[in-house]
């Protein structure tokens, strides 16, 4: 199944979940007095690339103090939700199973090798993603289930929305290197990182363009790493 089709299903599932949460899902915005970077990610023809990950490494200056939070990657209707996640190194991840069938979540990616054998509900212990890199998730029971995690050594990251837009905010003055990532694509196929120097209230806008891969790469195999 193509990534774009899976993303459409993920958006629908998240919208339903948000509606059930009601007011608890509302976020109150506050004015920002720090620097920020607005980022647009497109294909060469201008088509927006949704769910691309953008992140910034600090070259000089200080990274914003953002406490690590526990993350959930759910299984809903035999799909991982969200399909694409980004998190800082050291983040704990829960894998709640919302389905009536059991799942067997695993990864043999070098950045994180683990498995949670056949289970229902919420596993008793979260998985700590303690190394940077790309992690591909699968289910040993349902071969069509796949998800992607990018683990980064920085608290400055975001995913693009349906318009291909994202904002890295709360930044202090300094120099940053901005990266873009999309699942299954080699570094050579992605745009080169951009370096930016920011004053305390700068708000530059930059664009990355590349040919997004629409077909999933090969999923993880149960025999790998064994």
C-alpha cells in the first residue's frame, strides 16, 4: 500500500479520535517572542509533501528546554497510528492495541531492535528509543501493518501538515542546520541540509523540494536480526 494512501487513513483515524476527546484536545496558542523557522516541503512541481519530518541541529547557541514526553503509537483497525513519528533520543513509547485482535509489534532496525509478542490492550512497559536513526515497525501477525519512526538528537522537530508546512519555533539566537526526512528515502535523494543564523526574533521561511517516494520500501522481515 502506498504511503500517501496510508496517510489519508491515518488522518481520518486521528480526526475521529480528536473529536471524541472534545475540549481536552484543544490547544491554546500563546504569542511567541522567540525566533522561529517556517518550512515548506514540496515536490518539484509544487505539490505539498505531508508528513515529512523537519528538524534542526544546533550549531551555536542553545536548544530550547523541552521535557521528553511519553509517546503512543496505537494500533487501530490493523493500522499503526500515526504512520510516521518523530521523537528525541531517549523517548519512551507505548504501543496500545485498540483492536479486538492481538498484535505482535517488532522492529529489527539498527536504531532500535525490539519485539512485543502477541498482546492485547496496553503493554506493561514502554519501549525506550535510545539511539538516533530510522526505525521501521511491523506486526508479525499482520504483514500489511507498517510504520516509521525517526529518532533525532535534538528537541527541535516537527512534521509537515497537509499543506506541506511546518514551523520550528521557540528558538534562541544562534546558528542551526535544518534537515528534512521522509520514510524509505536514502539521504542522497533528500535535499541537502540548510544552515541559518538567527537573531532572537527572526522568522525566516525556507522551502525544501524533492521527489517524494510514494511506494513503501520493503517492510521489516521477521527473520532479520535473528
